[in-house]
């Protein structure tokens, strides 16, 4: 399982469509949200911290939004866990 910081953004003209899709959206596969999805007000941008174990399921989840959203997904690790690797 990999923890990720995921941010995504959309054009202002797509804001209503993003909202409508989000109201109906349900994640596919085993996705664990550590931090619920939050919208950055006034920026047409959102973020979450999640954990996934299946890249294919993640791709399916993203494909449903790829026509109106751009994503950045960064792997992250608890700093205490990282320090313990030494």
C-alpha cells in the first residue's frame, strides 16, 4: 500500500460539473482516505491524503475525471517511519 498526497484542479468554467460529479462519485476499489477530500476555496483546487494498493483501480478512478481535472499525485511517508528506516 502506498500513501499519497493527491491534488487536482479544474477550470472555473467546469466548477459546476465537478460539483455535480462529486455528489454522485463513489471510489472504485480499496482506497483508504486518511484525510477527507477538501476544496481549496477560490482556487478551483482540491486535495486529499489516501492510500492505494492497486494502480489499475487508481487509474480507473482518475479516468472518470480526466476530461475536466488535472492531477498531481505524490507518494508520501510518515516522517517517523522514514527516520526509523536508518
